[in-house]
C-alpha cells in the first residue's frame, strides 16, 4: 500500500459531510447544469446514508484526504459503472458478476491550493489498494484531455472510447465526446485486446 503524502490522512467520508464532499467536487468541471449539480448532491446525500462493507458505503467508496488539522483537501468517489445498467445486452446475472469485478472512479478532486503535493496520487493509490484487496479486477474512469498525463503516469491506459469484450455479449462500448476514458487492470487476468479495430478490455468476466 502506498503511504499517504506527509501530514495527510485518507479516511472515509461520513454521512454529515456530504456538503463538504460536494464542495470539493466542484473544483473540477463535471460539465453539469445547475439542476444536474443539485441532483448529484442529492445522490451523494443518499449514498452516504448507507455505511458498511464491502467499501465505505456498500459498493460505493467515498474518501477524503485531510490535513493534520482535519481540513478535507481532496475527495474521491468510486462506484458501480453506469454503462452496465444502460446496455440491455448485459443481463442481470452478468451485472451481478461485473459488480464484483469492476468499479468506476466517478470523481477525484483536489483543492487548488493543495495541488502539486502528491495528494491526488495518494488518494488514487488508496482507492486502487482498497479495490485490489477486495478482489476487484479493474477500475475505469472518465477524464478531460488535459488530465491524461496524470492518469497514464499512474498506470492507466487512456482511450477516446471505452470498449470491453464481455462474453457472450461481445464488444460493449461507451462514448462521450466531452471526455476520454481510462482503465487500470488490478489483476493479471485483465488485459487489452483488439476487437473490430478498437482496443478493448478483456478478462472482466470469467
């Protein structure tokens, strides 16, 4: 496990800290309307009510990085990928298997006053360790083009389109013109292959 940046503690977010978590996420441009931001805040409040295993809040993992005086300066939320519920070809039994194999980093944000100190790298590494220790096979995320280097130097592979080879369905893709996608295998059985000219993740389903 990677040690946190000196003087920084990484811990789960508590239910009453939803507003502070949301405040930190606003440091990144999620390309949401005002109404969508309010819905996100409602979703955060709801998810934070369910504390417990396997992660900080069931299948959701909410973490703060805080300074020695208890000030949260970075936040991350990881949870089930939405694409697995949007694709009608992914049947319920496949969803159940995927929920135990893959998760998605929805937001990772660092207060601008604390950037450049390795805090983002530390909280990202903590998320990876927690999911790897829980037996997960891979993490996915969306990122803006200017954040590509941050993720690739931390072991992620970036693509313009997320593509996954999921037998027996075959190729499943996710696109969004405003974002790039990135994947990091957490186990040796997940790799990249070429399907229909696309670089696709394979090994997510046994």
